[in-house]
C-alpha cells in the first residue's frame, strides 16, 4: 500500500502544530506520533520517510507483528488498553501511554523489575468522566501518584488523555487542561512527569495549544 500525498499532509500537520505552540504560549516541543494501527509495516516506513520517528499502536499483538516486518528504527508507543496477561510485552515499547489502573501499574512494575528494566509510562486520565473510557479520574491522581513513587520499575513521565468524540472547543480545552493539571500533580509527587500525550487527528491543534508534548495522529497522516 502506498500513501499518496503523505509528505504534504505531514508538512501541513507540522505547520499547524508550530502555529498552535505559538498561540498556546507553553513553548513546548511537540513530538508527532504516527498511529499506524490498521495499516501494515509499509505505513511505518512511509512515516519514517517523512521524518516521523515515533509510531503508536493500540493493540500489543498487532504492534509486535508489525515490529517484525518494519524496516525503520522507529520508537514504538503503546497507546491502547493493555491486558495484564500481556505486561511482559511492554518492554518492547519505548513508552506505554495507556497505564489506566493501579493493578496494571503493579503488573507492569513487577514485569519490569523481573527483567531489571525501568519502563517509561504515562497515566491515562479520564478527564471527561465517560463511563466507556479507561483511566483515573483527575481527583484520584494525587493518591495514585504518591503510591507509584514506591514502584521502582516504572518511570512516570506524565499524563495521557482522550477527549470525547465530537467535543466542543470548550470541552476540548477543559479535557486537555485537566490532563495538564494531572501531570502537574504527578510532578509535585516527585515524578519526572513533563510529558502530555493528547490530541488526535480531529483535535490536535487545540491539544497543542493546551500544552501537548506528544500528539497521536493516524487518519490525518495516512488517510488524508
Ligand atoms: C486511533 C488512535 C489515535 C489516532 O486517531 P486518529 O483520529 O486516526 O488520528 C490516537 N490515540 C489513540 C489512543 C488511538 O486509539
């Protein structure tokens, strides 16, 4: 599969990201993560050729299969819900964005400790409070952040969130601002939580205005 027009779409996304950083005033650097789920290893190659060095996958097995066929040395990010019986595969990823429960955090920690590694993770925050979403409510982050300081296998690098589908600009700003506040709480607990993973094809400009340091974009890169 080829991706006609991909370089031009990526250039436009980078331009819009840059403008959003300027408007938002947070002055952050933003990493563009190409979400390759549903596509083959050729999408990884196409992203790499467009100078994107990070790819995101929401299913572990799909990612592992793709890693085997990928010819570019990208960093792999796990962005979807992880079942606890698959935690030993987490070490294949540069970062797990979707740590969404205390039990999963504990299981990831145990797996990392067992293989003498430290796993880079983000805590998924369910700012919008949707029942179908995974993650902690914002008010739970302080206690969980304190608790996680005792887990040597995890390095808590920040927060991740997803806005409700089709949300208004006001709701997007509340959601992304809530994740930013959660990362601040994690820093207060002593974690190196400088990362904010938020923003997808439909809402990344506002996410970047609100301080995103990583955006996860699939459709706008690969489908145009
Ligand atoms: C699919 C997915 C994305 C990318 O969504 P697009 O709308 O295609 O950009 C981002 N984050 C997560 C968690 C996803 O599952």
